[in-house]
C-alpha cells in the first residue's frame, strides 16, 4: 500500500489518476442514469411517482406493450433506414475524401481542415442550416435541382412523407462525413507505401491495389469506424428536433426521438424508458464490435 501511495506521490502514477478519475465520474453519472432507466422500464410510472425509486413492479408488461404498439415496427423500420443510409453515405463520402486528400496538392491540408466545420458544429445549428437548405419555398437544394433539370417542381422535403426521413439522412451524412474522412485518413497514412510501389512494379492497377492492399490493411479501422458510426447515429436527436419533429405522421420518426416523445410529450415515462433500454442493448452490441475491432487493430 505504501509503495502505491509513493508511486502516486512522486508522479509516476499520475496516469492512473488521469484515467481513473474521469472513468469513475463516467461510471457514477452515466451508470446511475442507465440503471435508473432500466429499473423504470420494469415499473409502473406516472407523474406522481416519477421521483421515486420504489414503484409498482410491472415485470415485462412495458416491453410487451411497446413491442405490440402499431407504431413500434414502422418507427424501428425508419430507424434502420436512417442508420443504414447515414452510415453508408458517411462512409462512402468519407472514404472518397480521404483517398482524395492522400494526394499531394497545394492547400490540401487547409481544405481538409475546412471539412471539420460540420463535425464540430452543434446538431441544432446544423439542423437550422438544413432547414433553410431544404425549404420547399425558397430552399437552395430545390433551386439547384430545378436549375439542373433534375426536378420540375419544388419538393417539400420536411413535410412530404416520402422525403421527410431522407431530409434528415442527408443532413446527418453531411454532419458525419468529415469524422469518417479524418479516421480513414489516419488509417490510410499508416499503410506502408512500399506495398503500393511493389504492387505497381508487378503491374497492379489502381483498382487492384485498392482491393488487395488498401481494404485489407484498413479492415480494423473500417470495422471500428462503422461501429462508432452506428453508435453516433443511434444517438442522433438534434436533427430530428430541428428539422422534422418526427413528422409528418411519424414518417421520419426514429426510436431515439420516439423515446423522448413518449416521456415528455405523452408522459409515458415507462414506455420511453423501455424504448431507451432497447436502444441501449443495440448500442452495447455495437460497442462490443468496436472494442473487438480496436483490439484487432492494436494487435496488428
């Protein structure tokens, strides 16, 4: 015990403090909130008993009620579309930009830095910008599409059930592409250039080098990035709150926004907690894949 204290006192164990204190804070704050949410999903909760921990036990009734709700599966279907559309769009555009900025040209570093503006921007601010861009009456997107001859009449992106969800997907792709680009750029820069030079001497073209060198060497990075993308996308709330509010008629509603609506619009706190727990399970599974991918990358 004395040796451990002396290690901390002389500064050699300062890294333990740097890691241990934030970790303890995270476990205390986040862990308590998650545990409270899980407990609530197994209880009967109303406005009067919300502040109490001891409440009537409901068993699995809340889960049965949510899973049998007619809104549940369309909303979870929207969530699946939102997640897949966002992750695929962000990854493809981010990979393309990462490959582009691997080329050396004047100002590449500064231009790449500009792409980070979208990532550091708060979600509500990004939602306000895309509200204006996607406006049916005077939106820039409609104006560009009409000028290019892609559409003949204006599209009311946010109020049309066929386009409402895709308007949020487009905004989320724009928001997360730069994050994908940065992580993929780091992975690309770690690939030895000798491999590309040897492949070029053997007559391998750009596509063959990409599929035989780049993708295999980036497997761990891609796995970790897709897992992180799933976690971040399932946590996306601000864009829905600022662009569509889950409408019209739940056409753009997703599970994370529905959980908030159940709790704070309908005061169904147990139902909101139940949906949140289902989302937590999905995020934990994604986090497990992320940890596994990161472990493989470190070992490699």
